[in-house]
């Protein structure tokens, strides 16, 4: 029976594959939550034209047969796809979470299992956040379907964004929850902390709350800019899930068609304490069958969010002369044989970025100033979110989006500084001495706080529209390459503190410090044909000593030495956003 269930399940998976719209074979993803009798209560799919009605029955048969034999099949692998399963609860109230993806299909099986169960854990935790543990395990299927379809879809869309296909304007992937071990991605904005402090005072006076009890966060495209200490006390994964909700506030866009103003006010979100819900970066083999804790550890909360748009003065189209020069120089390197009028020809640039799909210019070209301003206004919008304990709500103190907007209006000068600091506040590069010139991009991860920071940042302004900006494409390509190799290589640990590898076009290296801070970097690299094959060898790299080896040997692990120099400049016992702020 088990063998037949696996065979039928794999036939269902194989039949769902289809070619992506942008010229690259991509299976997409399929996420399903089913109850104890095999009835699906949530389902999300991309690039599956017709999801089989028998999928939940196959998963249920596979799980039931396996449990009768005393085990659960954690993952099933094929050449280009992986099926991951997790079971939560006891007999009679079990919940099965299934994930089919082609994004995580490379690497050792044990390592792959850890990364897939990180995503399964995020999906399950999102379901608990949406309806609560008791309702999820004991409610009827139909009421659960309605709530989960509305509330869990933004989390799945955020978590599986890379599997859904590339964005319209080469939008950089958000690493929060997507990268294994990283719950919250941060974006350095020097004025954001001051703005959140001012907003906290205004909201506390308006709602008659103590400033220490105000849980407030300012975010951009799912990335946190600044947050109050009360917000930072939440479990890291809960912070990432709430940021996914916040990003879906507002009108629908090409990148996020599921956005809605209905997410401005979300009642009855079940949050557990940080001690009950937090967990470090997985370093051991995951267990597919989990017994959940006391449901009384969670209590209802309310999330209120408002989308903030920048003033027109912050979108001066004639102020990005240096950025335009940078983009033009990059484009000339990509298309050296083209003349000035053909620099942004989308076909000619395709050969230089083989792993980044190219979108045809379906909008009129050139785009006029009003259309460019509209795109940039939407792309530059921020989200302010306020978390309120549901049991303490009352008619006079309950927050509304109007309250948040009113508090923002009282701090207009500070908010203008936030947009200005994103634009000119030193986030285009690392602080002096922290970023070697030959390092294309870098990623820093704090496994204890589950924070991640990417440099150069996702924020990039240019007077051109996003899909005509080579600098944006360069950043998104470098970030995706880093994500791929972090997931494909074995995890960094005490036993394996360093990795480096070379391809024909670039080199990637990563180092883990003894305090749990990881640093990964990517740099361009040209294969030396004179060395006839060039095989890289691994040498331990010290963060303090000077390398005295022969220059030819140093060349082989140069990326590691550069990453070590960057990691040595990251302060210890300091949160990542503060480590790279001008005050640090």
C-alpha cells in the first residue's frame, strides 16, 4: 500500500509540471494543509494548471500507512522537485502539511530536509497565527477553509515568492522566512529609529498607553526598517509572519495581486510568547511528526497597518544623475557593441545574465514622467504596523488605521528624513572599509536572533523604470545566486565553519563566526585557462591573522579572505541593523 501511494503521489507531482511563462522550466510550488481525515483545509499552487483533487487523499494514505509502521516519510526527492511532509498533533486531530517545490532540490538529503522543514514550520506557524491551535486541530473543514484562504495566502506568497516566477522589475527576493534560519530581513535606514521613536510617543498619547507597551514596526517590501523593543520581544518567526501580512496592505499590483486593504485591520491573531515560539536556526535533522505545546500559551492579538506614500518632492526625477551614470556604465559592460540608443535593448542584455529571465518591454517606451512617478511612488511606499493585545482592547483605546495615519501626519518632517535616508543615507554601500571593491554582494545572518542583512540593499532609485535598470538586475541576480548556494551547500556549523566555491563566472564564500554570525559574499571570477581545469582547495582562514602563503595559493581562496575581512568588522553582541548604522 505504501509503495502504491508513493507511486501515485509522484505521478500526480510529475503531471503538474509546466513551463514557466518567462522561458524557463519551473515547476512552481504546491502547498496543502489537510485534516485528520484527509480533507484539505488550505491549498495554494503556482504553475499547476489543474491541481488534482486526489492529492489530499494520496497524502493522507501515505501518512496513515506510514504512521501504522511507526514513521513518517519526511521528504521524497526527484531530479528537479522535492515533496516534504510534516504531521502535527495526535490521532484524531492531526494536521498534515505538504509542500512540493523545485526551488529546494539540490544538496544532500539531510541538509535539504532541514531547509524544507523550515518552510513547513513557517506555513504551520502561519496557520496557528491565523486561527489558533484549538481551531486548527478541532474545527470543521469549511470554516477553516474560508479563514485560511484569506489569512494564510499572504504568508505562502511571501514564503514561496521565488517559485512563483520573477517580478516585473527585477525585484530583489525578500530573505525573511525564505532563507533557512532567517525570519526577518532588515534594511538600514539611519532616520527610521528616530521616526519610530517619535511615532511611539504620538501613538502612546493618542491611545493612552505606556510607550514601553507600544509594539510598532516600520517596513518596506517585507523588510523591517525599525521596530520598538516591545515588537522585538516577539518570537523571530512571528515577526516575519506579521511583516508578510503588512506587505499585503494596499492596492493590488503586478508583483502582488493578492494585496488588499482588508489587511489593514486583522483581529484575533494568535501569538505565543517568545519563549514558546522561538527557535534557532535548524542544525539537526528535522522531525516530520511534531507534538504541539499547550494552546493556552497563545493569546489573541490585533494587527493594524497603514501604507505610507512618499511626498512628491522625494520623487524628483532629475536628481539621480549619479545613479543614471552608474546604470549606463553597467549596461555598456553588458552590451559593449551597442550604441547609446540601444543600451537598454532587452534582447541584447539577455546573454550577459543567463540565469535572470528578461521581460519584454510591454509598456510604451519611453515611459513618460507621470508613469515613472506612479511606479516609483508605489515602489517607495512604506508600511507602519501596530500590534495590540486583543484582551486589552476597548472602545476608547483600540487602534485604527486612521490613528496611525494621524500620528504619521504629526511627524511629517521625520518621515521625510526616512525617505531621504533610504535614498542618500549611506545604504548604497557598506560603511568605509567594510566592503572591498571586488565584492559584488554580501549577506550577513545572525542565527540566534534570526536576522539577515543584504548589501547592497534592495532599495535602489533610478530615473528609469525598474525593468530598464541594469543595476537592479545585477543586485537581484547576485542575491539569488547567494540564496541558491547557501541552500545547496551543507549548512555552516561549528564542525563546518567555512565554504567557498568557484564557477566559470563568479566565486562564492561563507564563514561562520563562533558567536553564530554568518557572512556570505559573491565576487566576479574568470576561469584561468592556463591552469588547465583549476581545482579549488580549502585552506582554513583566520579572522585575525595575516595570510603569508604564496600569492598563487592565496588566489584560490581569495573570496574567503575577503569575506573574513568583512566579518571581522561586524561588531559582536550588536543587532545587525545597528551594526551598520552611522552611529555604530
